[in-house]
């Protein structure tokens, strides 16, 4: 069994809201407004709507020359730290690690720079300097003057969930008193063109698990949790909000972009997480599914949910946030925590007609939760699968 | 940390492929950098050849896999072959890949397809191979590794980040063994940046111990290690300590392998150690400057603790400390011993 790890703070910003509280409230209201991208232009004839953050990012003291992904991560981090009651001064006396998942934040794929380079010009190296200074974990550590382990996980769409799973291990192993962990990703032309090229984006607002689902909508944002050791908690006299009770991950070893049709890796990841938490599937209040709205993902996920966790309510919060890639696991963990605390989960908006090939269907209205443990799961390119169990109680 | 035994290594660099090739380079068979065309000028680069992969994969299969992932596949294959552990349960084998920059060439190719042909014609194949964890996917599919898989990106500290995770997984009992690889490739775009960061004039001779001058020559390659929890009376080389952070607590005794990268900016951070009475050595000139270089240093140390004559008497017996000072004020230290 994995020892529970305390969650003492959470922060999130995404298209649904500029902080965790407002994002969750909007979801309970069923509000979502995907629109054509405004951050960048595209020449695609059929435009897929996206879940973009239109407001200026909070935390104006943040270095504006950092990548947007990194500024998203910093914004969510500052919200989570405030929630945990941890000031920068308090952190300096502790061993604090940073473990963040991303996709765009790790990639030297500045298209403007590359266009100029390919045109035979001498692009301004400031863009590369910016990339080198924007490693999300290192930038957070630098901002807060932290000296613990730093890691950026780049497991594609399971990055955020994997980062939290790793971070929990840092606490359990005594490497850190506190870990800032989660995921962050910005919308950009590169990922928009990439997912469009794979023909898995929907021209309409996404409809996870519906028979007429046509693909995903991209999104952006960041979700961050503060994990803390029991020693640090006792020293501060602080009570946790919840606990990371279990984490599991496994590879399909099957295909570069498609999940294994039998969900082999997903099952292995879920079983490892349940075993780590020392619970049975029937103890779960609900499942925050990956639920991208692509035909393949939803088919595999529905089959695995029906087989391993029959009857447990589930839904996808991506219908409110879009698929935020490396941020998704962090955002969904924070939202899962809110669902448990408030005893309600939002409706899986966009689902109206079941698919006969999908043996499990999501909740269609705001649903009351009576149990106090939940699972958040992520599937990813490369065949990665990750599962995280969050509970309101330690045991 | 609990010591990690190195059961096998898969090394691909300018020195060649395999532990024997690295030993030969240490013995004096120095690799020569290739001259690569960069906008009409010649740039020396320590390139790594993935041709040996042709004995395992068809030409057709190789055409579909980019150079970055080929480096990973070759390194992974070599590490498992050297370990000779066919009984390993692949569902209990973890895979961790660390890379400073990822598949940069394929990412550039993806941009090309959109820029030249238009957004509608961006290549799906290039996109799916440009994702940072594409190499891990190729390795897991080819070698049927279905345990946990992780790719980490921490620039020149990717190697120590990856080791930290391997140590954690083994300590938690999540896996029986970890196949850990550090992979980075040269690309024209990196070469362009390299030239700028070298002040416009790239050195033709790599002198990493000339700390006050930038003489760095870019390198590439893959360094894979099959890691397991060390047993009592284990005769395999071991990683016995890991540190990562702004302040490294370096033991006062023991020889040092310094991963000097040939940049004046980081060079000065090694000056005090080189001026001290400690036994020090640097081998970056065997593989070039890249995020893989400190992982190659671990391989050198692992070979040297098994064969004390390899680096001469000054390094014989006891532990070897591998040290890398990074660009952003973070350092990595790994203690290698028997």
C-alpha cells in the first residue's frame, strides 16, 4: 500500500474560470463557451473551437518574458500556495520540490523563430533565451527561491497526473517537506495544427462518450496541488484538504497515438492505483474520466470503466476545459478534489445519445456524491496511462 | 537512497556503439567530429551513427522512425543485450527517458510541412513523432515494455531527474528494474543556436578544461542503463548517491569526473575543484557537449570501478564522483562505486 500524502492547497485556471472556485462553479452551472482560436491564426477551412483563456493572466509580478505555459503554471502555483497558507518566506525554511507536467512548455518549437530561420534570416535569440528560462519547474523554483528537486514530466496528455504521482513519492520518501505539483499548457498553433492533422479535433463543442462525438477541443490552463509531509503539517498546525491515496501508471506498448483496444495499460494503471490506496473499486464516489471525445479514447475508456468499475458514476470535465494536454491531469485532480469536498460532480455536458459500442455512459446532470474517494485518470500519446486516487480521509 | 546496480549499459555516441567502443575511446581512439553544413559554413559536431540498428530492424521500419528515436532504440537494445536478462518480466520493467531538447529535427520537419504546404497539410506522422515521449513509445512498443513509462525534460539536468525517478520506482517496489536512457540529437536548428551561444565562431578543437574560453563542440547520442536494486555482495557497478539542486554537498574525498561542457559561462564553476589537490578528469571531448554528456560520464565511472586500470591508478579503487554544473544554477552529483 502507498502511504497517503496530504493535499494542503489547490489552484487552477482554465477557460472555465480564472481560479479553482470560479471554474468549478461554472461547471456546476453547465457553462461552457468554446470559440474559434484568438491567440493565433489558422488557415484551416474547418475550424475546431477551443477553450482559450481570454482574460489577462493573474500574478502580474510574474516575469512577462516567460512562456505563456510557464506563466499559467506560476499563476496556479500562487493560488495553490495561498490556499495552503504557505508564503514564500515560509517555503524558504523547508525542502520544497517542484514537479510539473507539460507538453508545450518543454518544446523548442517557437514557430516565429523557426519561420525566420528557414527564410535565411537571423532570428532574435531572445526567443530561445526565453525558452531556456521557461522550464516550468525550474522557473517556479527560481521565482520562489526553492532548492529541492525539480522535474518536468513530458508524458504527453498524462503528464499532469504522472507529475502528481511522482511528487507524492517525493513526500513519502522524505525527499521533500512540500512539493508543488500539477500541469500546465498553453494553446498554440503547433498543437492546433498537430491535432488537426491527426483528424481528431471536433468542429463542434466536444461531446465525450456521445454516439455523435467527433473529436476533441483543445484547451489551455494549469492545475496545481500542494503536497505536504505530515511533519510539516504538524509543525504548521495545518489540516489537509484531502489526500493522494494511490497512483498507478503503465504503458500499452501498442501504438504511438492510439490506445490499446482492450485498454491493457489503463487497466494496469487503475489496478496499481486501487491497490496502492488499499481500496476496492466500489468504494469510489466517482471517476473523473479522460473523456476527450475522440472515438477511440472514449470507446476504450468506457469499456474499461464498465469492466473494472461498473456502476460508478463518471464524467469528463474536458467538456468545460477542453483538452489541456499536459495540464489536464493537474486541472482534473484539482477539480476532483472540489467535487469530493462539495459532494457533487458536474454533468458530462455534450452527451445526449448513448453509443451502443460504449457499455458505460457518463452522468448527464449534476450528481450528488455520497462517498469520499475518487479516481482521476489520463491516457496519452505514446501509450501512457495514469490513474490517481484522491480521498477526503487519510484512511 | 538505496544503491542501484547497473546490470547493463547501451551507449551510442561519436565514439561508436557499446561499452567496448567507449573503452577504446578512453584508451586513446579519440573520435573525430564530423563537419556539418550549416548555412554554407562548416560546423564540427560529434555525431552518433545508428547504423547498427539495421541488424534488428528492416530498412522500411527504420524509414518510419526518426534519428532521435533510433538513438533511443539502439541504446535500449544494447543495454538489455549487455544485461542479458531474458527472464525480466516486461510488465515489471519501468522505462524512463530523459532528454534536454527532445526530437528537435522532427519538430522542425513538422513546422516545415505546415509552413510550406499550409496548415491543412501539416504532417500527422511528423507531429506524432515530434512529441517528447515518442522515443519512449517506440522503445516500449519494440521491446514490449508495459510497466510504467516516463519521459522527463530538464535541459542539462535531465539525466539526474531521470535517475531520481528510477531510484524512487525501485525503492517503492513499483518495478523490478528500470531501463533508463538519456537521449539527445543534433539538429540544424540547434547548430544555429550553438553558433550564436559560442559567440559566432565555433571552435574546431574541444578543450573542455580551458574553463575561461568557450570551446564547446556539440554532441549527440544515447546512454541507457538497466538499473536494479543492488544486492548484498553485488559485484555490479552501483549508483550509490544522487544529489540535485542549487547546493551540492560534495564529499571531501574521492576522484571526480567533471562534465565540463566547454562553455565559459559554466566553466568557471569548476575552477575551484580543478585548482584543488583532488584527482579530477573530464571526458566530454569523447562525446561532445550535450545533455547526454553527464550520462556518458556515469558510464565511464561504471566501467572504471569495474576495471581500475581503465583511468589509471589515480582513479583506481573506491568511489568516483560525477559532477555536472548546469546552466541555470542547478547541479547534479552521482556517486558511483562497487
